[in-house]
């Protein structure tokens, strides 16, 4: 009887730990649809959601940013963007891919930055490009402090008829793996204009 009771208690504790881990990685998801029909997807319900509608219209870039509960020195975030044709930042998806697959000097690797080669892939049956990088980000660039943290990013770029989509996941290196499944679930549920 004692063994049975002990086994039941151990299983309950293990189940509680598994649930706590699932919440830390995003927990439950809910449906999100941006007005105007730009895109829809599942988003983690425990994460914050930010949007600036006025900025969207001004720049012709329609986006939301999802923020994980604070964990480290740099927020873990997922940014979902539709860059409409004629936006002031990027001419087209090729321009975005080119400028986000290397640093401002055109380097793919140096002592502080590493950009992986661009991969052609598909996401939900759509042509896509996968970009990834790891950079050292200074926490206080406006001061003399040289405190920095390694940041990892993964981006999916999806061409569209009248622009393109960029799905960007960014996190401190130590939090990247723990939250990658959340990003992948958002990306796999993503639906946008053709």
C-alpha cells in the first residue's frame, strides 16, 4: 500500500513538473487574426501582444509582436509582419533576405556575428526562406558598458503577390531552445494572403 501511495505521489509530482514546463514554453494557444485579412495564426496565450495600427498604415508594414513572460536580460519575442509592396524599408523579399542574412558590412561571420546560409524551404505549402543568426548584442549601447549577451534569431520569409511576410523569432541564446517550439507552432499555423 505504501509503495502504491508513493508511486502515485511521484507521478503527481512529475505531472506537475511537466505542466510547469509547458507553461514556461508557451502553454495554451489562441487564434489571432489581423484585421484587413493580412494574416492569421495561433499565438501563445501567456505571451503579451503589441501592435501600433497607426504605424502600420504609415509604413505599409502590418505587424504584431509577441513577447514571452520576462525571463532574461533581453526579451524573447516573435514578430509577425506583412511588408506590403511600396513599403519604405525593403524593395521586395529578396532585398529583405539579402540584408538580413549578413551584417551591414556584408559579412556573414566575424568574432561577434554569425549568419547561416539562407535555406529554401516551404511553410504550410508555401515557398519560404529560412534565415538564422547569432550575434552579440550590447545591453547598454548608449553608455561605456561593454555588457553583452548572445542573441539567436530564426526568420521565415514568405513571398506574397503584393509584398512578403517575415516571421521572426529572437531570444537570448540560453532561452532560444526552450521557446523554439512556440515559434514553430505559430509558424506552422500561419496563414497569409497568396
